[in-house]
C-alpha cells in the first residue's frame, strides 16, 4: 500500500517484479492489476476521510493555540459538491517569536506534493539569530500561481503585522506570479531574487565558465563601481549576455544595490530550500499526516512540546504521568533544549532503587530435626475433597492457548470436500462418510462383469506418435553412445569418458 501511495502510476509489470523480489512469489499481471485497483480504492477512501477532517483539525489548532491563524477555502460546484481549495496555518507562538527575535528577512518558496492528490506547499521561512531556518507560515494549495501567492502573502503579512512590508526583506525565486504579487502587495519591502535560479537560467543560454565566474563576481560586488566594472567585462564578451542580466533587474540580485540595516546579505534562498528538503517525506502522505509532520518539525526546531510541562513532568497525552518516563513529545521538547532525557525519568527506574530492593537478606535456617519444640497443638492435614471425574493434574488451558498449542498444518485439508470418481464423475462413498455432507448415496446398480481379456495375438498394436527430425537425431545419438559403451572397455560415467563419447 505504501508503494502505491508513493508511486500511484506504477506499471503492472513493475509491480509484478516488485512482488517477486520482495515476497519471493510469482503472481500474474491480472492479480497485480486487481490488487492495484483495490489499493487505489482504499487510498481514495482514506483521502476522502482525511480531507473531511480538515475542519476539525483546524479547530483543534485554534483551541490549543489561541491567537493562531487557520484558514481553509473550498470550491462549491454547481452540483453542490464541496472541493478542497486552500489551507493556511500560522501559529501565534511562531509569529510572535519571529517579531521578537528573528531578523527581518523572509524567504518565499513552493514545493510540489508527491502523493495521489497533486498540489503545492507554499512556505514563508525566516532566519534566527544563529542563521538557522525559522518557518513562519505554510499553506497547501491546488496550484502555485499568482492568485494563491496573493492569498498566502496577504494572510502572512497580517499575521506578522507587516503592513506594506516596510523594513522587511523578501527572498524568492523567479516565479512570475510571485514577482508580480510582491510588487503589487509589498510596495515598501525590499525584494531579492535567488542568484542560483538566475545563474541556472543564464547558463542555459550562455555556456562557459568565464560567464559563470563573472556573474558571481557581479553578484558579490558590494559597491556599484565594482558591479559596473564586472558588467563591462561581460559586455565586452557578449552584449546579449549583458542585456540578459540587465533585464533581470540587478537591484534584486546584486549586493551593490541591497539596502543597509537588514542584518542579512543573503543572495540565495537556501533557508526555503532547506525547509522543502526537511518535509520531503511528509509530502508523500495524506494531507493531515503531512500537516502533523510539519507541525512536529516546527516544534523540534522552534521549541515547545505540544502540552509538555518539563517542570511538572507532565504531557497532554498522559503517557509521562502513567509511566513516569518521558513520552515521545517530552523527549522532543527535552532534546530541543540540549538536555538529557534520562534526568527526567522517575527514581523508581534508577540503579539506586534497584540496589535498595536487594539490600536486605534472608537468614539461613536449621534443619527440621533441629527446630525447637513449642507447646502448641499439632495440626492434622485438611480433609480430602474429591471432585467428580478423573482428577486432573495439568492446568486447564483457555481457548487461545489450545489454539496455539495445536500442530501447524502446512497443507489444505480435504475434510468436508466432495470427492468424485475420475471416470464416472460420481461422488465416491468415502466422500460422504464423516464429511458432514449429508446422508450417504445409495449403492449403485450391479454392473455386468467385464469381458474376458483378448489373447496376445488379437490385441491391437498401439501406434506410436510420429517422431520429428530432432527427435530421430537424438534417438540415434543415444543408440550410438550405448553401443560405444558396450564395445569400448573401461568406459564409465565420468566426465572425461562423456567427453570422449561426445
């Protein structure tokens, strides 16, 4: 099932080969085709269930994290069918943390889903004081275009109180819809394009290491004089290459034109690419499972434990309270603080508690003949209580134990099946005896005695099937080898003698 989720377009032949190598069994293409059809139907049913629980999942986010943002848009068809359109998530703790401690730089990028339902994940990723990724908001959309980017940026700017983008730097690739939205929506923001995307498109039209080296020198030029000097060299080599780079707006990809006071001179959108790589496995799974994996990743990166209290040593799942051992959520929260999870385990599991159990000893006794006499009345054994039936010595087993203790049968039993004669095709007497199939069949009428056998001279000679040319040749070779073995002394069955005969 997992293979079909990852590769829904897997061919029947590949599926047959996969089953053969994995389970060491041979199946037909028809069986693989039926199995794939059944798996797709099961996956489709689970997908319908996942999308049907999106509203409940969003309300759970708002209940447990007041002040967070969850937005879901649907499309209502003419036949009153409701289809999923977009889903946006932003936790209040993350947005407050970005406003309080992160640098005013946000990377925008999208990545595609890999499951049965196609779509894209749009994400806004910031940078903390240690230059690590800090995911701010993410959304699942049907397609990445100008409309979905405008919807996402509007919600994101409202969550961080960004307004028109004053004192904010946006990093993105060269997506046309995203470039247009940034120009229209974030008028006061500084927009930078990822230099790696520009050089990738530039190298497709203008090949050669000299163009690539000059481009990176122009990107890293910190003053306009250095930038112009490098661009003149490019122009002297090829005027079309110069015009191509000028059309890409150098103010968005060269350090010479970056605004000061942004605490970041990044020329690549590596933070967004790192986030896309971190959720690569979750993008193959159904939508709620994917959103949960993203949330767990955010918890591990940004801290927090989803109802975990490290001081009281409690968790919302109650596993920590029941076992007094940190649960999965507690271990994630402890690891995010670079602490040792063993320090949060109860002392009942410690080595000291184990040694205390065996710190005391039982003193030895004298033999029964050396026991002291006491002035008490000596008791008699209890009365024997005899139950009906033969007394049982072994413990009575329950139904599950009896079933497991039976010998394992590796063959299919014929008990209860109807056995027919291979000649007359009638049920045999043994098939109804002890099979529970019903009353036995009445005996058949007496058959006349078989005719006497014919003498050998009158018996018909059976005709042999005609032998082809290949068969006659092999038969002749076998006869010749037999004659050679009789006539050649010392010829046996060793490999050398076989080589002589051949």
